[in-house]
């Protein structure tokens, strides 16, 4: 084994996670630039095959970064992290109802818990900025706006639900750039699923997002919609597993791994 | 719903599957040019999460095309096919031992069976030929040569085992082309994992493959190794689930879907 270099990204990620573990809480957009951030959903082992199959059938909203073995609370994406404590904010679900938000999920984490880490659109926001595309939710200092759509996911076992999307207003002349840039970022959500007509995907009022905060459009902007990692939370609401834990929308797990990379060994 | 055009590829695939269903048997390399072919492994539902997790952790040898719900014998990759009868040849496994090869797996298919369809390197052989790279196993009319390596997969639950690779001799001056062409074919196995020194990955004798038939190298050829969809069969041997069904090496499931595509609906 060669010793691994400590990157500035992973050092900063460890520092931020330590603050969350100690009780700090804030949305993670823009925190630790360059570090991959992840959505999380935790389910009983008896529901894990269904969720893994749902992700395999719907990879755009649910790009899988890691799945833990039952009872494990660690991941190669951040070897010193504890998934029960190192996110800024958790949601606790029972029978599909959101019952509580907490800063520490330890007492809710069951012995047979299986955690899923899913890629996050924050991964392409930096790439958009680098390509000269404004990111209005960052400019406006708001959590990204997320909406349930009328598009049903391909179901898997007992799990079904609507696609949830995040919306970013994009200047019309930069829509093609935004599509290409986001399509090229691995492990985020890929290209947008819709441009320009929210009502065509069942979104009636941009000012009333189902999750996060509304973002104002500038003159000449089009609303552009990307698959969103909050989708599993809408699935919980429809499918009602006995219990679940998720991140709170916008409050992600910050990994040690640089965007576009994966942890792990090279092949022989 | 718009009516779907019937492609020549899917018509030919249906014709060939009907012959297999009626009892015909032959390796499928070169059959129905342009149709995606798939490896198959079938396991009890109680082992399906482990296998799905293994595939998620080892996507190069196990690129997932589809996973069935327990008891289902159909797939959107070929809607009129029956997975129990439409492959040319099956292997029946018990406790990790290969106990039988059959042309019809119906009587071995249990009620809780979950089938995994995995991408196949035949998908890039046509692309290699189109790029001017000779494919020696096709020239020599032989099943491709496959070897167990010393590289251990990332394990998942009760499943572990070695990476299995297929080998194709490539003229030295075309190795870079072969790497780029195979890396660019989605849903096959991607780029090679090794070029040129078989002993470095634990392959001692090219003349004695673990599966398939040896392929002769021409003067100036290098042996090039790709991750192989027979990998799950080596996993069965090490991990010994109570029962399993697989395709026989080289005897694939021929789907209706053109190479590089996926079945399914476009998003709204």
C-alpha cells in the first residue's frame, strides 16, 4: 500500500464534517468547493433490494455513489466519517410521514439500516460557473428550488413515486452550454430533463417549490429542470416503508473525494 | 403511446430466439449483428441484494442492463422473450458446483428467482472491426478465451470472487485504437484492464483458458484483457449460494435492442 496524499479538498471536508458532528447546521451548497456532495437515504435491510433496484432503473435522479452493508455507518467516500452524525441535518420518516428533523441520527439508526449515497447536482454548479453560466440560486443565497413532477419513476418492488427535479433559471443564450456542461459531469444527475415549459412536467407554480426555496428568474431566463436526489424522499411518501432516515434537502453529506473521481484501488 | 417501428435488428433477434426456444444451440458471437447481447445470472431472492450490490461495486465486469422482480421471466430488453427458454444454453449450479448444462431452464427456475442481465464484450467486437482492429477469435472461429485473474472483486455481503477477463490478441500498433474504441461503447465492459503481461494479473498460461477456447496470437500481437461477464460464475464457485442458473459461456441472451441503446420511455 502506498501512502495516500492528503488533498486540500479532503482536509477541508473533514474539518466541515467535524463541525457538523459537533452540532453546527447549514445548507452545504458552495461549502468545500471541489468536494463531491451526496444525498442520503437509509432504509431497513428488507427494503434495500427494492431501493437498489429503483436506483438501477432510474439512474438520472439516483446516481449511486455507495451502498452500505446492513448496520455499517462508514463509506470509502470519507473513511473517517460516521454517517449517523456527520451530515448537518437529517429527516426522520415513519410509514412515509416526515416526523422529525434532527442534527444527529444516532438514536434513530437501527441495526439493519442500509444507507444509500446518491450523487448531487451541486457537482455541476461549479462547472456551470466555470463555463460562464450564472447559477441564480447561489447569486440569490438561497437553497435550490425543487419540485415534484407528473413523471412517474420506473417502479421497483414496493417502491414508486414521482420524479423530483431541481430548477435553475438559465439565460436563453446559455441553455445549450448548460446542457452540455451538466451532461459531462459524471456522478451528478447528467443533462436536464426539461427546458422551458414547467406545466408540461406537472409543475404549476415556480414560486411554490415542494422543497427548498424559490429562485427568481431574470428577464430572458428559461427555467431548466434537472433530475434531483430528493426523489427518494417523494418515494418514501408514496411507498411508506416502516422507517427511513434521509438528509434534509440541501443539507448534504460532504465526502473527501474530488468531483469527477471515485474512491478505490486501481486494477492490477 | 406512439406505435414503435420494428427494427430489422429486433426482427432478427426474435427469429434467432425462437430457434433457441425450439432447441437449437450455438455460441452467439456474430449472431444478429447490431443487437445487444447479455450475460445472465439467476439467484434466489434472498441473495439478490448481495448480487446487485456486487454489480454496483464492480461495474466494469458487471454492467447492469436489467434486474427482474422475483419470479418474473421477462425483460423490457426483449418484451416477447422468456428468460427460461430463449438462451441457447444454460448452466445449473448448486452450492457453487456446476451440476448440469441444459437447453431449457424452465424446470430449474424457482418461484423466487431474480435474473440479472449484464452487458457483454461482443458489443465492442463489431466496433473494433469497424475501426480496422482484427478480432482473432472471430477470424479463428472460436469462442473467446476467458481467464480467472488474481484480482479480487470488491466483495458485497456474502459474495466474493476473482475478476474474470476475456483476452483478445491485438496488433501492437492498434492497441491504443482498441482501448479507445472499447472505452467508448456504453453497456459493454469499457476499456481493457490490462495489456501485455498476463502473469501480472495471475494468468499463467494463455493456452489454457478457464472458460471458452484459446485464441492464437499472431507475430506482433499483444494479449489485451477486458473485464468479462463470466465473472459472476467465478463468484458462484467461491460464494456457494444454494442454487443459481447462468448462461453457458459464449451462449448469450440476444436482446431486441440495438447496441448503444436502452429500452424505455423518454422523459416528459
